[in-house]
């Protein structure tokens, strides 16, 4: 009898288990799929895997290669990576192609593999497609993102000796395909400009110029953009610094480029984009743009409000870096780990170390209670130390102080700002500052929150005291009133004396 | 009856003995006080105290009450946003010149003619001028100023002026415009010329002082010290070089008395209207010109052209050329612009000194022109020489002291 | 008798004033202001340094003039000492007035009533304490007439 019962129980449990899938499916979860080209050489693939391991996102991240990794043991093709995400119950996959250009022929191939395109674009045998129910979204490639420009600038800076007499030449793959050439050229134009501005005004290297060139291009149409041609042209008047725009070191960086430039003099160290923390940053930013829902919840009496960053942006006029950082620091403070619940208006007090309107209006919009907001006063020369915020829960006295991670600011940001404010900036510097602000805004909005802030939760009493300081002392009305009355009486007596004597005369 | 001379004198003696009673003139309290103020031993502490009171009331009224208390609020919170939203043609160059930077959130940074220009003229300087001239007029009418003049007379004589030159000097601390007019109290052309030139070059006006206080409060003392020293050195030099006479002082020192309301009102009006009618329009014009220069990129070209002179001879960064050009039109804004350029504090001292001495503001320029074009030309020559020498000297001192 | 009383009075006042003046200068050189109850000796170069110097001079004036007070020149010195105190205390009070009227960065045009009175609250600088004592000289002058 008992055994029968046990077996029945087991069978029932097994029958019921599929229901768990239903509960899973009811939850929508996201997963990130980083896609790289792949190579038979492990030395090309390993740095990429290591880098992806450093990607910090609130969702699972898998790395899938497009081709060439059959021989390598631990490296997955795209379909295998997608399977792993499926097994975790992911319902929405964000594909981030770790490719130089959206105008690369490989992007169409990836689309096919991911089931976003019906026909295989190439001539060879089609690659295997993924098999999943999940929704798949493919972001753009690196193109002319500032994070990439920064890497190139860093690489060039390492090789700079005499910037005024040196010209950087960026070398990219390019394409002989007419349809795609324009995309590559536009990207490279933009990157070259950014690298130039960054070298000159972030790093202070007064580089002569930054140019670009292609390995594969239609020579008849763009003879002046071929690698050797550009480097020769540059050498005539300047010393070339060659920087490859490639994802990882390999055949091209180690062998092909030096071969193309045989017998020419140039500075080169063969370093590619990887390894560099900005590749991780780019992946995080690009993925976050797809899933970020910048909304804050707060109670106004009994009503639950959902405040989006767009609303705040409209209130202030636009979303500037200040609005972005103020919004995200509030997001952090109101998070489950820190606040432990949804905060109520009237119970939150904020002390802000940055005097800008963007900050003030953001906090104002969220709190809707001017007495609960303490802003730093005055037009000060801003530094990273202004980006400090204290949130306090009035009902319990708990509080937390958060600082912005100082590495998030582009180099020389505050000096540029100072110059622009004082109108002593050159037009190029103004342009650079504008770019820097865009970078900062994007960083604030889309980087994972623990990369934006370095939270230090102080103990309750300490912070409660710190908040007391910036508060003005409650005015000593009685003392003042007494003194004031003495003054008035004294004045009246004096006048009486003077006029009394006048009359007596 | 005809008397001879001796007899006449005898008669006079006899009559006067009957009629005239002699007594010692007793000083009243007022006289005693008056004497105290003039003699150096007591007079100098009194002068120091009076100056303290002057300065304290000035900054309380002009700074705390007028500008920070009300003007900033009016201009930054009401006038500026109103201008920014209602003035047509946002983004265009005309808008930029009149209203300034559309992203600016306070009148000082906007740099537009009607925003910064009006703000500085009315919001900052007018308050300063009012209180300044009120106190000065009171001090004059109470009878203190002549005593101060006597005290300082010995010192000023060494530079070829007499004590009464203290009046234009102090006036100049408010605004150069009435001060240059006041030089007419000096007697000879030589004295007037020396005075005007020294004023234009070495005495910072209220606007400059105000901005210096705001922007470089720590180094302000050293800057002012350099200016005062320059004032005396070059006064001395000019006195020796320029032909002409410097007569002795002979002023009537009145007893202390209560000022009359009518007098005070009249003097105030005379001096303040000088400022309103002449200086303000020029302040506005100055804004226009500076903005145009920036927009057309002439500033950049000048920065490059004058770069070597600035870096080598004066030891300041070449970005300072922008503020230096602006200094011709708006000295106060120039100091503000300087503060944003990165440089060591000694370089800052040098730059501010340069800005202060290097050109009279346009309004002063016009006033000196009114007194005579020869005077103006002379002043300019002196100015060029002074800037070059003194600026280089300041740099040299810095090098010797190891701080340049 | 009147002569002696006033002489002693101004002698003491002079010594106290002088002491305050010196204290002020010392505190200014030291750097931090010194507060004791409702007395605050300022340490900033303007009010502490320059102002302190003037209080010191006032003390000297008092002492110099305290002997043989009814004599006109001596009286004038004492009057001058008081005038100097009036300048320092008066400008401090004027500063309080100009600070108490406007509403400040956050407030409206004018200050709130509490803010207004609060501006006049203690602590005060030494000259303000000396002020009532310095007014005695008006009485002396009045009595002479």
C-alpha cells in the first residue's frame, strides 16, 4: 500500500512539473548574447572571453562566435550560446555584435543565424540558425561610438612622442562592397574627428591630425584611402602613428599590416581594441540601452507614482548629464537593497553637493517638497567632489551617502567646463566639451549602477550628523529680537536728545 | 586838529584800550576735535578708522543689500528668463549679442548687452556708486576731507601733487568718470595731467574692485598693493619728467559742521548723473563690441598674435589676451574671465595688475578726451610705457621671489 | 569730584578697550575666532585685523585723554575714542541691518520675520559691548554746556 502511494505521489509530481514551466514563462527575463566573429586561433578568442566575463549586467551574459571555433573546446557558436540562455529561462535575448561596423557583411550573416533574416546573404554554405522561442533583438555594432574612439586615443597616446609633428592613421578593414563602403567611411570620419579632439583636449596632446585608411576597399574608387597610400602621404609632412581598428590581435595586426607598410617608418605596437575596459563599457552601454527602464517609484500619500526620466527631462527642458546622474542616484537610493521598500514623499530628504539646476529640478520633481531638498549653493568651480549625494529616511533616521565613481568623467572634463564657462574656450574645445557631455550623459544613464556610483553606506548616526551641518541653524529669534529692540530704543533716545538740544538752543 | 604820525598812533592806542577787550581764544570742542584730526599723531588713526567705516558701509550696502540682496534676484530669476524666452531670434547672432548665451542661468555669465551689461551697470555698480558718493559727500560737508587732505599733503607732494588730489583719487575708486572731472580742482595743467593719467592707470574703479572681491578675494590685497606702489612710483617719475609747476597747498579748512540736505542732494546728483549718462552707455557699447569680437573670431587671431609677448615678457598664459582686449571695454568682466584660465596665483596677480593698468575703460577714455586730446595722447604714451615696464617688473619680482 | 569720577571711568574704559583691541589682533593672527557666550572676537582680516586695530587706537585715545578730563583738549581725545568705537560698532550694526532685510537666495524678496530677528542674534563683537559705555561721553559733553 505505501509503495503504491509513493509511486502515485511521484507520478503526480512529475506530471505537475511542467506547470513550473508555465510559471517561469509568466516571468519575462532578459539575457545578453555577445557575438564575436571567431577565429581558429585561441589567441584571438581568449581575450574576448575574458572580457565578456568582466561584463557586469543585471542579466545573464553569454558569448557566441559566428564561425571558425570548431576546433576550440570551450568556445560556443551562436546557437549553443542561445541554448544556454534558453536553459536559464530567458525570454528576451539582446544580441550585441562585437564588430567594428554595422556595415560589415557579417552583420547580415548574424541576422540570418538569429532568425531575423530569411535568406542567407553569402555564397558559401549557410551557418546553422538558432532554435528558440525567445524574442531576439540585435543592437548596432561599434561604429563610431565614443568608447571606441577613446580606446584609439589611448593607444595613440602611448605611441606619441612629439604630437605636433605626428599624425595618427587609423587602419580599418573596410569593404570592397560598394553598398557598404559609405557606412565605413562615415564611421571612420567620425572616429577620426573624435580621436583628434580627445587627443588634443582630453589628453593635452596637440596632435597634428588624425586620418583613416582601409585594408579592403575598392582601389579604383578610393585610391587615397588605401593603407599604404595614406601612410605614405602622411609621411611626407609628418610622422605617422599607426593604430589598428580591430577587435582582437591576430593575423591582421601582427602580420598583414606590417607587411602592407613594409619599408615605411611609423610608430606601431599592434594593439587592438581588446583588451581595454572600454570594450566592456561599450557592451554594457549598448545592452543597457535596450533593456533600461529608467523609472522611479515613489508614493505620494496613497498613490503610487511611476516617474520616468523622460518626464523629468521634459520638466527641466532636456536630459542633461545632471538630470541623468540625479535620476540614477535616486534609483540607487530607492532600490530594494538600500531603501527596502518604496519610499514615500515627505519621508525622503536629499542633500546634494552639486549646485546645478538639472540636479535641483530632478530632485524637486521626484520629491515635490522643497523643504526636503538641500542643494549646495553658489557658482563654484565644479569638480568630481561635487557629485556627492546624501539620502535620508526621516522616519527612521537612516541615510546613505553616495559618490559618483570618478573614473566616469572624461579626462580633463572639468578644465574644459571651466574654459567654456569663462568663454575662453576655442571652438574646438567647445565642440569637445559638448561631446564630453554626451558621453557623460550616456554613461550616467546606461552604465550599470555600481559602475556609476561607489556607494558607501555610512552608519546611521554619522550621516545624521553630517546632514545637520549644512542646515542653517534655526534662527535665534528671541535673542535677535531683544537686541533689535535695544537698538531701536537707543536710536529713539539719541534722536530725542539731539532734537531736545536743538530746541533748547 | 592835525596830528603827526606818532600822535595818531597814540590816539589809536588810547581808543582801543577803552573799546577793545582782549581775551584768549578758547577752543571749543569742535576746534579741539578738528585739531586732533589734522595732526598726524592722532589724525592717522582717525583716518584709518574713517576708511574702515567707509569700506564697511560700502560693502554692506552695495554687496549685501543692493546686489546680492535684491539685484541678483531681480536679474537672474526674473529678468534673464524673461529675456531668454521673449527676445526673438534665439540662436541667431543678434540674439547672442543682446541676450547672450541662451544656456546661461545667471546674468553675469550670459554676456549679452541687455543682460550682463545692464546687470553690471545697474545691479552692481549703481548701488556701489550711490553709497560711495553719499558717504564721500557727507565726509566732505562735515569738514573731514580737507583735514585728510592736509594729512596726506606731505606724502603727495613728493609726487608733484598736493593734498587735495586725494579727492579725485578716492572718487576714482568709485568710478573714473566723475573723478576725471574732479581733477579740475587742481591748478596747473601739469598737475591735472599727472592726476588723470595716474587715475586712469593705477586706481581700480568700483566695478573692478567688486569683481576682484568676488573672483580673486585671496590675492586681491597683493594686487591692490602693487597698484598703490605703482601709483607712487610713477607719480614720482612723471613729476620729474613733465615740465610745469606744482604750487603749495593753500586750502581753507572749515570747522566741523552738520552737512546740509540740499548740498548733499546736489552733489550726489551731479556725480551719479555723470555715471549714468556717460559710463552706462559705454558699458553697454563695450558688451556689444566684445561679443562681436568673439563671434567673428578676432579674439583668437589676437591671442595668437600677442602670444609671445604675453608669455615671455609678462609671464602669463597666452589665453589672457582675450580678457586683456575685453579690458578695454569692460575691466570687470575681464577679471572674471581671467579667473577661469588656469594659471598659478602669481600669474593671476600679474594678469589682474596688467588688466587694471593697461587701458582706461572706454568711459574714462572719453572723459580724458573731453579734457583735451593732447592730454589723451600723452596719457596713452605713458600708459604704453608703464604697462610694458611695470608688467615686466612685476614678472621680474616674481622670478626673483621664485614664484613666477 | 566730577573730574575724578570721569577720569577713573575713562581710564578703566580705556584699559578695557585697549585690551579688547589687542585680543582682537591676537585672535586674528591666530586664525580662529574666539567665542565665549555672547561675545565673539572675530578673526577675519577686515573686522578682526583692521577693526581690532581701531579698537586698540580707541583704547589709546581714552587713556590719553582720561587725565584732567574737563580740559577741552583732553575731552576731545576721549570723544574721539568714542567716535572710533561708534565707527566699528556702528558698521557692524549696519552690516546686520543690510543682512536682515533681503530674503536671500532661497526666500522671497524680503526676509521672514524669524530670519529678520535672527540676524541680530548673539554672539557680538567686542565693540558692540563697548558701545553703551562709550555713549557716556555724550553725557559728559552735555554737562559741560
